[in-house]
C-alpha cells in the first residue's frame, strides 16, 4: 500500500515537473540547500558500494545497495552530511555526501526500456539532429557527460564520443547548460 502511495506521489511530481516551462525551471533550480549548492542537482555515485538508507544517518536501515560507481543520481534534499537522492527508476533514500561526486553522467532514455527491441537513442557526431549517427544506444546505457548546451550533451560511452539530445537522457535537466 505504501509503495503504491509513493509511486502515485512520484507520478504526480513528474507530471508537475513536466508541465513546467523554461522560466519555472530556472526558478526551481535557484533553490539552494544548506550546502549552498542548488537543489535539485545531478551528481554521480563515487563508490562501487553505496548504501541507500531510509533516513539521514547510520542508525537508519539500509533499504538498497548500489553496486556501480558513476551511476547518475539526483540530490533532492540535504541534511547535515547526508543527501536524499533519487535514481532513474524513482527510488529515493539517503546517502552520505562523501559517497557522491560532482562528476556528471546520464542514462539513455531509461523510460524507454520496456518499449521493446529496435528503440534507440542516437549518439551523433555534432549537436544537430541532421548530424551523422556515431552509435545507436539502447535505453538504459550509461553515458559520461562532459558538457550540455541546453539542447545537446557531449557524451561518451564505450569509447564512442558524440552528442546526444538532452531530452533523451536522464542526468541533465531540460535547458540546463554547463561545461
């Protein structure tokens, strides 16, 4: 029952976020946490083993363990040295800030994993929809992100480097630009 309520709340939050335009997004990104850094923001897991806890402290139970460093997660809340994160599947919990890195990464269209075979995200030679395709990425593939210009992100995966449409990844906000 609790899981259904959480999923419903998450679905409502995603629908609300999707309805925000660029002006509202800029306003939402202006919120700062106690660290002085923006909330929400994307980071990556620094360690190969990261405990996701139900509360901000080692006294709280571990609800999940991540086993992959470099995985992109979204920080949505801060408390002391603890960060409440959300992963691409919508799972939320608390991790110690020492286990997070400012390095950027993304996941190719995780929402398309269940669409079946033949669904790809294109990695292009240049940041243009007409640019030649370097690689066809299956949904769920992890990418290292070097920069984003608000529409395209320079990405690398398995030795292939190119540009991917920002709207086709989870790990950079719509309209977000950084180097």
